[in-house]
C-alpha cells in the first residue's frame, strides 16, 4: 500500500471530531497541530525541538519534566554517641508540617524544603542535609538560599548560602569568611528549630 494523502485546500484544515461534533484534532495546511487533550508518549520516548536529532534538542525519557516530593534529613557531623541523638524521623522534612518538593526539567533540578520544629538535641559539628531526589553532576559550586530561626547562627557580616557539592545527594550551609573562603555552619543542638532551603543544581 502506498502513501495515504489528505490534501485540503491551502489554508484549510484536516479535522478529527468526536461523535458529538467537537474537534479533537485539527491539522492546518501550514503545519500547525491543535489538540484538545493530552499527548501520551510511550516509556523512554520524547520530543526533539527545533528540527534537531541529538540530545541537545531532545526532551524525554530520563530528561523529561518531572515533579514530586522526597524526604530530606538533617545530619550533624559530631553528635553525642551515648544514644541520645534523635531519630531521623524527628529531624526530617516529614515531621509535622514540613515538606520537601522538587521540579526537574532535563538535568536541572530545583528543590524547596522546610524543616518544622526538628529536634537537633545533642548535635554537634557542621550541618549537612541528605536525601536529595537526584545525585549531583560532577561540577561543583551550585548555590541556593536558606532561612532559619531558633538555633542556627552565623557571622552577621558574612555572606551565607546553601552549597551543593558534586556527585552526591548532600547539601551544606556555609558562610563566607576572610579571604573568600567558606566555612560550614554548626549544628545548633536545640530541641526545636526551623529551616527553609531552596536550591537549583545540575543532576548527574
């Protein structure tokens, strides 16, 4: 069987209607396609943009749009080791009204988290946050912002930022010090603290 060709007059449309007479699919002779519903692609399939045929122009499969939630946990580098360090369930984003959400487009992921009244009693050493939804790329230096009250302190003359190191799922809170270097912020060792974090980073 050869090609099946539909040839409306120039400026005309090819219209597929549902039984009630409403257009479900319209194809204009200039190439525009109009849909009234969603497009469903098979697993691993995607879309090439701008006539490209390489990964630079491709969005689909593991590079497609995705959003969801995850659980992030606060860690302190040197908690006491006598059994008093709180369980992760009392220092993660699932506690009470806390949350951790992400949006990923291609290899760019943005996360927003809120820790509500988490327990860091008997914590010590530098703060880290584990459990990002995707490991980071090999590049270093992704930064974001955070806010906190009740516990975490820093030099008020310093710049502060969230830092994402390469190739892992860990965030740290840092402040700039003399000479442009960065130092980690310490665990506040309090029973109830609140932390907000937002960062965009490249995934592996």
